[in-house]
C-alpha cells in the first residue's frame, strides 16, 4: 500500500464510530430506512416479520462495520491466523446473540418499542440456521463465539448448504422428514461475495509433464464447479472484533469458463493464476507458512490435507519433503467420536474417480508412512495393516482418521475420558507410536448464548449477586456464587427465575400439544439426537415403570408421589429404524399416560418435535432435571449437559464423557449419578447372556412387547434389542441403579431448599465448561495463536 493510502486509511479509522450511531433514535431511523429501502415495505405499515428484516439489516450494518475494522487491523498486524475447517456449523438464530454481543440490545428494544413492536416477538420471526447435525456442529458455533470474544485472528470455513438439517414432523407419533429450505425467506446475516469465487475441480485424469528437467503431475479435470463465498460476521462480546465465518456455495461454472477449460494452454494459465491467488489467501510456501494453523473438525474436512499437498507439490513445485513438512505442521485434528464404526472411510474407486490426483497423493503419503513404520516396528503385518491409511478388503477404502493422524502434529480428544478411550481403544496403535501427538481439550459452550441470550432473568440475577457483568467474559467469576449459596434472598430469587422460565416452557408445551402441565411438577428433560447409545429408551422404560407403580398404588399413597413432567425431544437420522421406533414408543406411552384419569398431574410425558438450537434455548432454562444416559464409554463428551449445568438444572447422568469432569467441578453429591463405569463395561459385555436384567426391567419390556401400548408387531424388533445377551447398551444392567438415581432426585425435589442449593452450586461450578476455556487451551497448546484486539 502506498504511504498516502495508508495515511488516508489511518485517518478513516478515527472516524469509524462516527459512521453508525447506537442511540435508540438512530437505531429507529435505521430500522425504518431498511424497511423502506431494503425490504421495500412502507415504513408506515409493516408486520413483525418485516420489522425483523429491517432490524436485522440494521444490525448487519453494524456487524459489517466492525468486521471491516477487525480485518483491516488483522491485515496491519499480520498475526498468525487460525483457519477452522468444519463441514457443519449449527449457528441457530443470530439476532439476539448479535445485539447482545454488540452491547445494544436495550437500545434496540427501546427503538422497537417506540415503533410499536416488541423485541422478543420480533426476534421470534427468525428461523434457525441448521447447517449441521448435532454435537460437533453446535460445538464449533460456540467456539466461533469464543474466538471472536477472545479476539483471536480466526476464520471459520464451511459450506452453505441450500437445505439445512431436515425438519422433523410428527404424524401419528411417527417421525417424518421435511426439507428445511432455510433460505426461502432470505438471510440478512450473510454477505454474498460474487467476486470471491474459485473453481473446484473434479474427475478427469492426471498426466505427467516435464518442466526444467523435472517431472510434474498435471491434473486435467473433467468437471469444474465454482465455489462462491458467503461471509457471516461473528461479533465478539465486549470487544470491537468481529470475525468471519465464510461458507462456500457451489455454483455451476458459466459457459465462458466451461469452454476455456476445454481448450488447452490458456486454461492452465488461468487456472494457475487463480490457484496462485488461492494460495496467497491461505498459505505461503515459505516460512510464512507457519503463520497459519488449520484445524480440521473431525475427519470430514480431512481431504484438505491432500489438497494442500497437491497445491504445494503440483502448483508451487515444492519437493515432497518440504511440502510434507509444511503440511504436517499447519494441520491439527480433533476427533469427536469413540465409535470405531463411525470413523469415515472413502472407497478408493469413488475417490479415484472423483479426485484422481488426491488419491495418488494419499497413496504416496501412505507408502512413505508404511516404510517409516516398518523401519520402526519391523514386519508386524497385522499392525501395519491396521495402521495403514488404505484399508484392503472387499471394498478397498481410505481411512480418513488414519490419514488425519498421520498428517497432523496434534490429535485432540474432547474430554479426559475420551482421550483415555482414544489411547486404549480407538487409536491404540497410533498412540503407542506417537504418544506425544495425543491431547484433549475439554469441550465447552458459550455462556453468551446459553445463559445471557436464552436466560436473561438468570443472567441479571447472577450479575446482581456477583456485583458485576464481567462473568460474561470471565466465566471463572461464576464460582463467586458459592459464597451466597445459603443466602435465603438468593435462594428465593433463584427459585422465582426458574418458575418464570418453567411458565414460559409450560406455555410452549400447551401450544404444541394442548397438554396443560403443572408448574409444581419436576420438569425432567432429555433433549438430544435420538441414538441407541444415548438411551432415550432407558428413559421411556423408566417412565413406564413409574406409571406402572402409580397405577398399582393405594390411592392414599399417591399423595407421596413427586409429580413429573417428562420432556423428550430429538431427531432420529432418517435411515435409523430403531431410533424412529423409540420416537414412536415415546408417543404411544405418552398417549396412554396423559389420558389416564388415575394419573392426572402426577405424570405427564411430552415429546417436543423438531428439536433445534432455538428450541433448546427455550427448554433448557425451564428444566429442573436433565438426563444424560449414554452407556459409559460411548459419549465422547456431550455438551448439552454443560448448557443445563450453567442454567442451574440438576443432572441425572452416567459417568461418561464430560460428566466425569463435571463431577470434579460440582461434586458428585450435587448430581444424580448411576450406571456402570467406563472401565466396567468391557467385562459386562463379556458376560453376554449370563448377565441377567432385573425383574422390574423384564416387566416393563414385557408390557411393550405384549402390546400394552399397542403396535405390538412394530415394537418387536425394538424389544429384541433388550433381550439378555443382545442388550449391547446395557439398559437391563443399568436399570436398577437408574431407578435409584431417579428416586434420589424425587427425594431431593421435595426439599426445595436443598434442591436450590444444588442448583446454585451447579451454575457456580460450570465455569470450566465455557467454550472460552476450550478455545484458550487450543490457542495455547494446539494452534499457537495470540489475541489481536482491534482497538477501535
Ligand atoms: C459429537 C459427540 O457425539 C459428542 O459427545 C460431543 O460432545 C460432540 O461431538 C462435540 O465434541 N460427535 C458428533 O457430533 C459427530 O458427528 C463424528 O462425531
């Protein structure tokens, strides 16, 4: 940049704040301007949705301003950057989160009020951005919030899917899937960058060419698509920094390009130029290379490794070892599963056809790795074949996890238990070879979205008692609640907040299902993807048991029953038959219980359809108890538990994933724990059919099997999974201790003071599970990046 231009830019910086004003009068004018000129509705007549649009565009303006300043500053300082690659980002809604992070929620609420609208109602107009499935995808949404808040120079990269995760419709108790065409109503949060686009090549052949006495590989693609960038500014809280989530949309190349691609040299000239520019955006093949860190979120983006090698070797003409040195230094990998069968494999035929050059590169990486390994471990062919990136077999495949481990200097697990499982089971061979590669970073969730946005009453209460709002950035301060835990005033106010949140949830339930629930009942919640290992079935069988007990009680004893509202929500993968049966079972059991006059308010069961981020924001603050029932050794971490914990909900859980660390923070006596431990499970599996389930369990399973709830034939295969010897997830084995934990929860609930005490301690002990902590750990120990705070 010329000195003159630089000076001009510096001067402009000084005026930045003069651009957009944040007093409620200016905001009001901005909203109206956008309604009139962007949305093109009359500023005199517009509805809630149009108000949402006008409001969002005005927020977006402010985001863009900060986004520009931040990137300008990053450019000036040129710090080491992080590129966070993930195929899934589950962002949910943006409006409330943005205005809170920008620190102008109240001003906006005022502005809207004066226009005759209510902020909460307008915010409800927004749909969810659901570009992901579950845990892993929501985790990186939380991490983006932390990266921005902690001023790290980071970029998120992902895909802008036209269809988000399917919408779950329940018809007669069965799950149906409907497409989520989430862009139908426009998306004010993204900025289309038509000029930021790259050709992405597929198919074709790889040819050899001699250049200056060197043979190089040239990939002649068969097809090219255009990737166009859509930028989504992510504002930090309490900082001017706003970072970028760049999502790529695939578009067909236009005719001009298609023709040129088929006509010889000219193409390569253009391609080379474009590719060179690509590199200059991301990675330099000199020492500056170490100025970047590339994080791959599970194996899904791991082809990026082969792509970086391809660019360095084929296009930048680096020799292999130099390219390898750079690649293996910049990439790091986090795995999010303990299930060996969930590790991605790509059939060689498919990959060779789609990306022929990448397959060659992977083969070359594997060849070199196998040679190295042989020199270290000798001719142990079993071990060599287990560790090979290429799996020989009926379908020859590429093991993406092996590729990622071989190429990355650091492999992260997501909880302490998860790391142990990676070492002992999932990646044992690799751990023995490279113990120093393996680390873990305890997952976390952002307190901005999960408390400040979704539970404003609790948030104000916490700030009041801590005497500061600083916990929103410095989450360690939450521990300060401990000193007030016995204060009757805090207890009373805490209880009040919960009651208000329960009332809001009860209203939602009534609108959804017509079921009126009592606010005095314990709201007992399990919301997450439906999966056998997460054991929603255990929950439902427990509910049947409770129902059965109440039915068989003397009427006088019923007075002692602690009333419960059991709430279950979650989506089953469309092809996951057993999970879909679990949803249906929940509905037939609910039908029976909710319509049984004997039962009344003592027990209700509600299935909340279409569980997503914004449903979670409503349900979590209104829950008393939450359930995390995974068979020990199956949940890598689990982040739902952390959201409940922060909101002061008590946890009923197995000692699995993150729960083990939560126990360390809040104390096992402030939770309801049950079930086999991680290290006991393998021995239990070995017992097979000799492991007998207790009678209470057999009884409830029999009720389902015999058609007590109808659909006898349909539930047969579900009941079969619970037979002795087939009960892989150990529902029968854990049933008795599950019921005991439930009974302990009941006993505690009738002692409100005790319950509130535990609830306050849960929030107070949740600091460790903020994604701010996780990100700081990654920054220090994996990525080697430093904060870069925009001063304006
Ligand atoms: C999930 C894990 O199942 C969950 O335990 C963890 O909390 C979350 O990732 C974040 O780390 N895994 C996935 O969503 C997934 O797709 C391949 O794993």
